């Protein structure tokens, strides 16, 4: 979503940190080390926004101008499996 054509190690680290931030104390108390799958779209948007922010910070992003709200932009880029009813 940032237009980066290379993946820097710091971008992978940003993805890992963003995922870790999505795990709550409640999740830990339940023995979960990852957030629940039911929140996958929200979690994915936050991870994508963090990776894109790092790409912009490193000068690797080619999509200009940088979106003001990277989370909202990530959500707008997501595929939504909604199908029209043809009958």
C-alpha cells in the first residue's frame, strides 16, 4: 500500500511489533500468544499501517503523498468478499 518494492528488515520488525501490540492482557490470561482470529481485519490493517509507516520513514515508499491516516487507508485497500445477489 506504500508502493515499496523492497522489504527492509525494519519493515518486518514493524510488522512483528504491530502484531504483538494487538495481544491484550485478557488474551494472555486465556493463554493466547496471538490475538483472536475474529479481529483479523482490524489487526491486519494495523500491521499494514505500521509496515507502511516504516517504509515511508526509510524512504522506500513510492506512493505519494503519504496518506494522513494509514490505518484507514489500509482498510480501504482490503478486499471485501461481498458478492451481489444475481437472482
